[in-house]
């Protein structure tokens, strides 16, 4: 840079005559110049690296300028305004010292007084800075640590020696630019002594006073010219303090000059006509005032141009390397205030810009300097108070813009805070939430109250915001977990995606509860509840889609539903803990958690699974029983093969049930056993129906007659076959009836007994499996198996065995053996046809039974056979028809025969127990004494009993007793009457004829 000697001399003389001496010695200046150049180069490299790796600064929340001015242009302009406003009050006066200045020794020899004054001033400036560091009012009000350098615990880096130098460095103004600015201001001051900065139009003055020779190359000079012209355009034409009229001649002139300058370089010699034209137009536009007479020029105080420039000045409050608030913040603030009159700034606008700057520096510091965030929040509270005292719509718009920018930045991170925050940076989350919520609250409550048109709706802003953050972040996290779950499923890990997702969401809920909810609870007491309701809803939607069209139970479905049930219980537990502190017990949130009803869904699917198998088993039973032959030789145990196969299938169904991957076997086992129980009952009833339902009632009794005493029972000898054809008139049939034979009936009874036995084994097995299932699930086997029942099938088997035994016994006695019992025994006289043929047939029958049946079912059938044979014996005695008649002498024969019949079942101790035989024969034993009682005694006994039971007789007859007694007995009038009917005695015949007019034969 070359400057002629006359100019140097004039500048030196001017500085000596009008300005204070430099605050630093010449040697200090040279030393600082050298070191600063190195520091700036290092800082520039560091800044370039940081810019690429750290977060970019946020866009200024001011309306656009509409003029292409860069941040560097605005920073330089801001520094020019600051130096101009501060030229007579700062430590470093406006003095130009070229880089080729004399050495420090030469400078000292020039003026010892000047050196002494400089050294004193420098020391004073440093001391003042250090004192302010320890007692900074601004830092205390913001809640900042006294010293930014001491906070980090590292050695403080070398710093500029004056506040003004610090401002220059923080605004990234080079020494060369600083020297050029000061030189230009010296020239301006030389021609306008005593003129205040606010009365000067700096861009115009610089254009008039600066030369191309002041710049290292013509391109830089041209760019500098364009910057000043754009400043005039922005401050006087685009954003003037006082709006322009469309017909303003000076505005038109200025536009034309600027337009021409963009096409052809502007000649700036002061006496040129073009420059005079520019000067006239600019001064006329800048000299317009809102009222009154003033020499102030309004070129940089129009909105929002002034805020763009001032925002750059505010950057001087922050260290250019680490972004922290400088220790000399109080002095820097003092300097900034000197520009307010030029830029039209007041305390409220300053508070706005400073709030934004604090937040912006936190945002660009990788969100690690929490003091900056806290300071921004504290400063924001000051802004709120300001907003309540002003009606300025421009202020309100800027405030809304700043608050919107803050909330936009915070919400971008908080709406997905699971991605933004982790264990390493979770500390910053509380501060970010705090300022984000505060900004939103101011925006939606405080501002909207002052400006009702901007109010949206009356809500709890803070809670609403926190809920929005929670729901949005968790939905995002849920979607990520879904993608991760999908990637985890593979052939090696065939677990359904939703089952994997349920586990991941459970972990996410725990993470939310332990890490994020404690922070968010400061603003929303039910933060955990909101979180789990959100996760519950997200998973519930996926579960609904998964279950669409699923009507059959599958392992995948079971896994998903079990996982869903486990997840829901976990989420509900977290919610319940959170709701304890709620005023309404969390009812509002509980309503947002409609239950998955996973257990009900599992239950329904498993019941469908059970029904399908039970239905198939029923179809199988129908087909098998149609083909069953009841062949005793089908297997060694002599029971139906179909029963074995059915029980095997039932066992398989039970095994399959307990292998189902569910946790509710104890709940559903009763449904399964009820279905299987029904099938077993169905088998038994169907099996009984296969062979018809034989009646076990006593055969129809013949009408009562009286004996024809004096005639033989048979007029002539009848052939045996004629006798058989004639029958006993007791309702028997000759030969065997249609239906299954004795062996088939025995197999049926065996089968029912086998089923009943195996059902007991099934119950034991089911109980054991149920206990094992519970132990495997929770380690506690609490079931007692009370809900495992096969009551219907067991009762059906029991009834079936009893009915079949009774039916078989009656079939044998009254059908198979009717020819030796009803058709032969005592026909034609007790002595002629005694009991031996019947005993032989019964013995043979017992052999068949014993050959097919074993133990309990055999004894049941033989007992039934014994009872039926005893009933048949009594039937022959009391309802044998006209072919039978008994004398008193026959009583002994009959007693002996009955003794032989009883002996058959006792089998000399190898047969049925004595007690059982005695009980069964009690009825016969009660009747036999009547056979040896004389006729008169019988008649008297009959009259006495009938009178006692049915009242006094008429003169000629007694009432007839019931035809069929409930039980044959010596005290039953019907029994006594029947003994009289079959008494071969004249007195009996006369009594019956006189009393009831019984015929001798039918």
C-alpha cells in the first residue's frame, strides 16, 4: 500500500491536533499486528474446519433486505458504524499507522510524552477489562460464569489488549481493513470538524474520501464501491425510515445513479458532476425527518436494515473461536450502545437481537455450552416483559419471528428426541426443552393475549407441546424399531416381526421411563403415561393389521399375541405408576389405551383349534361305530378297537394342546376337556344305540285266574313242542330275539368299562401336563386340576354299564332262557319241571360271560343276571299263568330249587359275595313263606292287609289291589292275592270266585 508523503504528513498532523493518542505504544502495535495476523490465519483455518463439522448458524430471523448484501458486507458496515460512533471515546483513537511505520525506538524518540501517555492508557485499559471480568453485571444477569476461560479449566489464550481490538477480532475485520476504515474516518473528520457521527452518511462519505490506491487491487476497490452503493440502496430506497412517495425525484435519481454504477464504475472525485448528483440525492433522502429540525441523517435506521447491521455488531459479544460470551461483555455492550442513535436501536430491540445471538451461538456450538442456552432463556424472560410494554407491530413481528425460529429449531430436535439425545448429551435436553417450551408459551399465550388476532386457541400450551414432542418422537422411534425388527427376522431367527417388535418396544418404553420421562416430567407430570399410551397405540395399530383375516391358530399368531400381551402388561404397569400422581388417576390417558385383548384373541383361536379337532373326532366316531363289529376276538382285552383308537386320538389332542405356545393352558383346559368329554359321551350313547334299547322292565303279566280244582292241569299229555308253542302267557318269545348276541353285549360292557378307566388316566395326565406347563411359565405350579373333568363320559359309561348289564341280564333270562324258565319251569306241576334245566343254561351263560369279561364288569353283569333270574323265578311263582298251580306240599320243592339257584351264583365261595346274593334274594325269600301258609290264613291275611291299605270292604266284595306291585312282599295284598290265585285249593277258588269273580281260565 503506497501513500504520498503529503498525505502522511496531513494525517499525522490531523491526528495530533484533534484526537487522543493511541492506547498502545508503537512497539506494542507492531508486535500485536504480527501476532494477530498469525492468529487470524489460524482462526480462519479453524473456522473453516469447524464450519464443515459443526452445525451451521441459523438464518437471521429478520425479513430479507431485498439487496444483495452478504454477511461480510454487513459485518464491515457494522464495524464502520461502531468505529465512527466510538472514535473519541475508546482506548484506540482514530489514527492511521501504516505497516511501514517507524520502529518502536523511533516512535519513542518522537515523543516521550506520547509514549508515556500510551503506556499508561494501555495499562489502564487492560486493568479495566480484568476488573470488569470479575464484576460483570451482564454476566450475572444472564447467569453466566464470571470467566469463560476459567470455566474450561485451561490456560487462557492470548487476547487483544483493548476492548475495541477485541471487537474487531470478533467481527473478523482484518487489520488492513481496520486501517483503511480509520484512515477514511480521519479524512472525513479532517474536513468536518466537530460533526457527530449520526449526522454523517458513512457510505457516501467513504465513497467521496477513499481512492483506488487505498486498495491492493482494482477488483477489491470495485467491490468496496458496490457495497457502499448497496448500503445506500438498502437504507434509503428499500428500507427507509420514512416511506418514500412514488414521485420522489431524489429516489428516482439515486436509483438511476446506482443502476449506472453497476454497469460502469462510478467516478468518486468529489468535484465531479456525477458525484455531486449522488451526494445531493443521498443527502436529500437521508435528511428527511419524522418531525422537528435535526441534523441527523437517517440512512441506517430503517426497519429491518438496522437490525441486520446491529445483529452483526452483537456478534462482537462472543468469542470468535469458541462462541462463548466474552469476559469484557460490559464494555462491549457500552460500545454497542453508541451505535443506537445511528441505527435507530433501543433497549428492547437490543434485547431481542441479543436473545437471538445467545441462542444462535448455543445452536452452533454442538449444543454443549449449556450456559449459553440458560442465558438465552433468561434473556427471553426480559424480552417477554418488553413485549408487554410496546404496541409496535414491527417489534411484535420480529419477536414472533425469533420465537418461531427458536421453537422451530428446538422442535426439530425434540420431535425426534430419541434420535437427538443419548447418554452422552442428555444433559442438554432439559435446557432445550425449557427454552423451546418457554418460546412456545410466549408465542401462544403472552403475545396472543396482547395481539388477539394471532391467538389460535386456548389450551395448556406447555403440556400440549410436551405431549406433541413425546408422541412425535416415539412414533418416529417406533417406525425405526419396525424396520430394525424386520431386518432381524431370518431363516436362523424365524420369530415373527411383531414378536421381535414387541420386545424392542418394551425396551424402548423402559428407556423412555428411565432416561427421558424424568426430564419431561418437569413440564408434564404424566410424561411416562403419554409415552406408553403412544407406544400402546402404535403397536395396537400394527396388531390389528396383523390379525385381519386370521381365523386359525398358528404358532406365529400365538407368538405375536403372547408378545403383545406381555408388552401391554409392561406398558400398563408403567402407566399405573405414572397415574398415581395424577389428579384424575390418569383416566383421560387410560381411555387412550383400549386393551389389545390378546388373551381373548388367543382364547378364541385356541377354541377354534379345539372345536376343529373335536368336530373331526366326532365325524370319525360316526364312521367307526358304523363299521364296528363288537367281536370279542378282535383283541386280547375283548373290547372294541374303535374305543382304543378314539382314546389314542384324544390323548394326541391333549398332547398337542399342551404343546401350543400359549400361557393360558389352565384357563382353556376346561373347554378342551368338556369337548373331549362330550365326544366320549357321544361314543357311549351312540354305541348303546347301535344295538337298540332293550327294555329291562318285567314282561307283561297275564290276567289273574283261579285254579280249576278237581281237574288235572292238563287233560292229556302234550308234546313238548306244543307246550312251548302254547307258552306261558307271560310275554316271552320263543328262541332268541333279534339284535346282538351275548358276546357282543359283553364286548360293549367291556368297552364302556375300558373307556371309564382310561378317562381316569386322561385326567391324571392332563393334571400333570398342566402343572408342568405352569412350572415352565412362572416357576409356580398352583393348579389343583379342579377344572379338569370328564363327568359326562364317566357318568355315561357308568350308566351304560348298568343299563347294558340290566338289559343283557333280562335278555338272557327272559329271552335267551325263556324256554327253560317261563315256558318250562313248574309247568304242569312243581315236581314235573324243576329248576335243573334253567341252572344248566345259566351255568353255560356264566361260562360265556367269564370267558369274555374280567373282574369288575364281569361281576356287574353276573349280579344283574342273578337279579334277573331271581325276578324270573318270582314271576313264574306269582304270574306263571293257568298252566301253573301249587299246593302246600310244593313249597319245599320250590325252596330247594331256589336254594340251588342261589348256590349257582355263590359257587361254593368262588362266586358272588354272600351279602350281595342275600340282598338280591331277599324279595324271593319274603314271598316263599306264603307258599307254605294254609289257605284260610292267607285269606285272613289278605283281608287284613287290604282293609289296612284300602279301607273297609263292601258286603259282597273287597277292593282289588294294584295289579303290579312296586315290590313282591308277604305284606303286599297283590302278592298274597297271586299266591291264592295259584293255590290248588277249593277254599282259594271259592274265595276268588266270590270276591273278584276270577275265571278258571282265560
